[in-house]
C-alpha cells in the first residue's frame, strides 16, 4: 500500500487530479515528490506537503486530510484510494472506476460526472453532491455515491445515471434529474424539482412541489429488485423499500416521467 502523509496544512488549494495509485505506480519516489499539485504561482509539489511512501500497489492511502485537497481521485480508473480525514471540492469528479473512501467530510460536487466506481463518504458532504458542475450537462453519470451523513442542497442535481445514497439531504434533492436512483432517509423541501426521469426513494421529506401528483400505493417487482440491490450498499436504505410506499409522479412541468416514492 502506497501512502501520502500530510505534514502540514496546505498553504493554498491543491489539485490532486494526477494523484492515483496507477499514476504513482510507475514513478520513483523522487519523481512522485516533484509532481506539481499547486494552484498558484508558488509551484507547490507533492513532496512539499506530503511524506511519500510508494510500493507500486493499486492501493493508495492519504493520511491526514484538509478541505484544501481538491479533486481527490478525480482521475481514478482502477484501484483503491482512501483518505483518513477531510477533502475539498470535486471528490472523484469524473472518475471511471475503482473505489474511494473518505473517513471525514467532503466538499461540494463530490462525484460530479463520475461514470463508474464507488465513492463512500463516511461523514457529511457539501452542496451538489453528485450534481452537475457549472455549465455541465450532467452530474453523476453511472457511478455509485454513498454519503453516510448529511449532504447539502441540490444533491443529485442533473444526475444522468447511477445511484446516490445519503443519510439526509437538503433542499432540491434530485432536482433536474435526467435518470438514475437517489435514496435518502430524509430530504428537505422540493425534492425532484424539475426532474425529467429518475427515481427518488425517501423516508421523510419537506414540502413537495405542486407539480407532482400522487398516483397511489403500489407493490412492484421493480421495488423488490431495487431493495435487493441496495441491501449490499446500505441496510437502512434497503429498509425504506420494505414498507408500503406511495408514488408521486412528476415533475409535470417537464417530461413528468420521474417518480418519488415515500412511506405510506
């Protein structure tokens, strides 16, 4: 297992996009320490901030976190990356495969544009978790994002495919969804606002948009299959599907092919 140990708080925001187990596996320790990760004219290098220990494996651990560590695992396509601490914005943004685990907090836009792999945040996440970046066509795009704690507002905004599981989410969860599945134990006001397609499964929710219409309670094979899928990721979220559910169809202001399932 390769290890990067944070020696001090970063003097500026750091761009860890090029730092993955695969990219480091072909480098000597000296070459890795000279990698540029700064975002200003200071020219900050990996070895200036981290103590580097490489063994060529497909597992990389970052010991010590900070909210200035941006784009952690954003270029990940295989292997495992673990952060023992917090990270900044765009965790795993655009990743294609592999596994990322963060023991602390993740900043905004975690998992944005991720097409594959598994991202797990053991703590809380900022706004737009799994959501689209400024001007981007879609948010989460095939990966699985799990936030054990609370996600901020606009979780899953414009997600196109994949799965998001959160403990609690703020307002506008699943807003403008194109497709995919978002399950939360609790969400704030206006979940699914402007969604075109996709599925939201929520335990408790705030105010619903008047452009959603209740279509009754249903017992569908699809829901049982979804519960089986979620069981391997989170028992608490799978349990949401074990109780009678009411379905709301919408958003009627768009295609109206989305759905929100809530406890009956």
